[in-house]
């Protein structure tokens, strides 16, 4: 230390005789003013609210809002948020369908892809179901001696139920899962975010063509399934159960008319639309990396089948009221 430092230190340690003494706390602790006061929250009457550390009362409305925030972030609210996101994407899709530019190339590619993977499985699934239907129906009517009306049950069952249902079962199991996997892979690679950065709406560029492709292909495949199913029923009834060919053909239009065929096409279109929307939503909302894509594909199949049967009940009831 230098002599200057010694002088400064000595001057700091000098206590003037006339200076007043420092106050001493009776408990032996110095009274510091910079220490935060210790407060205890008190719960008063429920109607008066809760007093916080700052003395501000927290009303029941604030506590209710905080509870809603906690519920919205909990796992219980996940299905509700997913349902809201699905309806929001559905509304965006319907709004963007008539707007330009329309992705014609993507639409045609998706139509060809869905038709290519769904055509053969649809026909292979439709023939056994139609044959089982006509076999059971023919056994019943032959007991009443009305084998000439075997075509009635074949036409009604194939047109109203087997055609649209089988079509969308295959479309949702083959085409919709492929759509979900494709969009899910694009999502985890952040391609959708890249499109948004470039000013391209991924709903208009990717979702709209896929939804319309699923709708169009489901409607067209329904007609193919109906035709193939009726041919299979005719061959089985004539060559196995020995029904008269002319009687079978004549009874096709006994209770099945053009209105039933139109209702069948509408049902197939609605089924395809719902399958495409579910697949696209699960694809663009996937999370969790590659494992999340697999989970989304499985959920697409389950949700599509559940929606199919729920829509089928409503559509069948409305169709019966319209055609009768």
C-alpha cells in the first residue's frame, strides 16, 4: 500500500466525537429499510374475493378465467381443439375451392393415384359382399316361391348400401391414408411452412386438390362397384341358384329407381369428401416426427370409418324420406 492509501483508510476510520450514535435494534439486528416486508395472504369471505400480496382483490371472474386457461392447456381439451381445427380447415377448404389459381395438375395426379390404388380392391371387395347379399335374399324369397324377384334385393342392396359404402371403405383405407402420409411427411419436413413463407397457401395448393380428388373418385368408383356387383349377383343367381335370367333382369327396377341411384351418388360424394378432409387435416396437423406420421395414418383410418357409418345412417334416413 502507498502512503496515499494509508491516509484515505485512516480518514475513513475516524469517528467524529460530535456525531450521533447509530440506532441499535433491541433484538440485536439492524433495521434495514431495503428489505421487502413479509406479508401473509388472507382468505376472507368468498364473496369479497382474495387479497393478494399487493393488497389487490382477485375476483371470482379472474379465478374462473385462470381455471379456463388451465383446462384449455390440459390433455382433456386436446380433442376439442382438434375438432375446432378440423372445422376451421374445412371452412378454409370450402372458401378456397372456387378461387383461382386452381391446382389442376395436382388434382389430376391425385385423381389418378386414388383411382389406381382403389379400383381393384374395390371390385374384389364388392363382389363377395354382393354375392353374400343375394345368396341370403334368394334363400328367403325361394321359401315363399318368389324367386323371380331375386333381382329386386340385388338392385336395392347394391345401389343403396354396398356401392357407396364399399367404395369409401377402400378409398379411405388406401387413398386417404396415402394422402395423410404424404402431407404428414411434408409437414415434418417443414415444407408447408416454406410454402407460407413464399406466399403460397398450403390449403389451396395441397388440401383442395386432394379433397376434390377423393370426392370425384369416390363418386365414379361407386358407379363401377354398382355395375360389377349387379353382374356378380346375376351370375351367381342364374348359374348357382338357378334363377331365370329374364326374371332377374325384369325385377331389378321393381323398387329401385333413378332417385335411388342419385342418392347413392350423393352418399358416395359425401363419404369421399369426409374421407379427404379427415386425411388432409391429420396430415397437416401431425406432430412428433416420423412416429407421429404413423399415428396420424392410423387415426385417419379409424376416424374415417367412424364418420362413414355415422354419415351413412343420416344419409340413408334422408334418402328413404326422399325416394318414398
